[in-house]
C-alpha cells in the first residue's frame, strides 16, 4: 500500500458484535474516538511537508500557524510556541532521535513508514528534549498516532515510546553513540545530531580541536535570535527600539535583536519595508563591502546574486547615502520579485533585473563595488534551517563548485580597476570558501586579496585573515564567509 493510501485509510474501529461476545458475555466497549490535538497535528503536518516536498520549515510553519489561528479560536501564542518548538526541535535532533528509535525497534529504521517515524520523532523530542512529563508526552503522541495513523500503528508507537521513556537523553546518548576515543566523528555526529560528513567538514574549517567543534555543533542546535536591520535613511535602531522590545545588536550598527517571543510581522517598520529580518552576519558582509577602501569614483554598485534581497536592501540604502546607484541582479524571476519587494521605497536610485551572473548583460569594468553572495550548501545557517543538514550530501558540493567559480570570475570582470569585489557564502566549508577564491585568483590574474578584518570593527576572533569567517558559537551569527578582492589590472 502506498504512503498516500495509508494516510487515506481511516482509523480501524471495533464493531459491536450481535448477541453476546467477549468474556463473561459482555459486549465490547464502544470504540473511543481519538482526541484531536491541533498543536501536535500541526507539528506533524509540518514535518510531513519537510519530508515529502523537501519544504523548509521556516516557509511551511507560518501559514500552518495562521490557518490554525483562524480555524481554532483557542489556538493562542503558547500553542504556536509549542508547535514551533516541536517542529524545530525534532528537526534539529533528528539524527540523535533516529539512533535512539533504531535501538527500540525490531527492524531497520528505513523499513519504518516515514509518517510513523515522524510521529515517533515528535514523541522522542517531547520525552527527551522538553519539560513535558513523560506520561503526558507518551499519551499525547499516541493520541496523535491514532488520529493520523490509525489504531494499529498507534499501538506500535506506544510500545516504542514506552521504551524510550525509560531513560533520559544523556543515558540514551551514552548507549547509542560510539565512544569518542573509538570514532570521534561518529560520536559527535550522534551526540550533536549532524551528518558525519558535515562534522568532518566543519572540523576542518575550524582547524581541529575538540572544544571548538563541540561548541559549534551545540550552537547549531540552539534556537537563533530574531535580528532586525534598520535600513539607513528609512528608519533607525532607536525607532525600532521604541516600537518593540529589543536589545542592541552585537556588531552591526543597524541591528536590533527582538526579545524572545517577539514577532517581526507585528513591527510596522518591517511590514512597510523600512526594516527587515536579517542575521547580523549577513549585515556585516554588506557593510564590509560598502566600507572597503577603493580608488576613484564610487557611484555604481552591483549585487550579482541578490535574491531574496536582504543584503541588496541594505546595500541599496548604504549606496543611496553616498549618492551611488545599485543594480540588483537575480537569475530566478520569482526571487527577483522578492528583491524588488525588499528594495521598494529605497531612498536612492536602484534597478532590479533577472539575469544570470555567469552570463551577465553588463559590460566589463562597469562597477565600483560588486557583491557576489553565491549559492552554496547553506551549512552556515543550520540553526535556521535544521532540515538542510539532512538534505545536503557531500556530492552536492561538486554541483556548486563550477557555479561559484563562474560567478566570482564574472564579478572580477564586472568591477573596474581599483574597484572591490566581495565574495560571500553562507557556508564555512573550505571547498566553498578559500579554495574557490584561491582557484579563481590563480586563473584570472590582475586581482589581489585585501584584509577584510578591519572592516568588522569590534568583532573578535577573526583569525589570521585576510578573509573573514564568522561562526555561530563565537559571534552569535550565521557562519558567513567574506573575501574582499581588489581589481589591480
């Protein structure tokens, strides 16, 4: 039976027998209808969308929450917060929970139906990753299973969760993870819920040492703060602080951090585009490019991979303050429309086009500053998109490599002599950062790296340079990378 067919099958019921039945001649009790819990049903639907459609939780969850509020008058902020924690917590700890579930079932995990595994993972997270009492976690998850899977598979869920409930998370991890001394990478992969190849790649990028990699992997599993950017010339951090409860940003002069539970959509400046949701690392990359020293005029700026528009909006505002114009280019038309939306109302001149940065429509040497924030694995944003760690494969890097090199090569052609290119990725993987930059500089010629570190004032632990790698565990940002390159000939 297909997965879709299984989902369409109604829960089994026990039909009353005619006459006498059962021991002692008693008729069987009527079948109890399962209790529908809107919070857990919503969390299950979000996980199924992530599994079935390769959807991202941050895109799936908001419309589901909106629908739940409209449908259920009693669905309040606490319900939304619990649903969000169940979804993101389950996705972040999926690798650890899979190892624990595998130890509690009598078949390979790949033979467990995906919807059943999602329910089991939700239950495991409630048991091991929240303060929900064990009996309540098991009971609520079994009720969810009865609603979405049927009585038969609900019994299986009940049996597995009761095994999991016998121990706490630390005890389970000690049981299912190999000792660090025997297999360090696999130990870290299970303990911190990352694929082994990601652990290896991040470890290489950090330069070794157990403490650093443990801190980074743990930071990837923390819920990130919501950071807003006050777009210059349109609003200020002071105005945002007056409108909503915030804390100052750590590093960016345009950043504020929303208080826990703050809703960006409730901020008027965000709704009308004067401010936006933007990680501080992303802000710092745009600011560094805008402030990089160059020789000659400074009137034409390019964002060559502008979608979805966060950096473009900040660059456009900074350019406007200096009398410069921004050209924002994005290959995908639907993403170009997002860029247009982000830039709408910019105080200075700008233009948005849909164009392929590897086959650009502009002439060589047309720009003074160029940002090329290239498509990448996204390993630097695993706090925000925890499902990406399970979706990506090491082989994916081979697909990104030619595109990244092509885009950087064209960026260097687009900038005039004396101008500056910023090569950025939201990945710390060396194959997407320094290796790309080194390869392109060897082939192109007439360009040199400049030290980016002075353009991150006050930010500690920036390494030996000249490029900059930010880290969640050191800087509280996404793991953004930036290399600044000056065209010399």
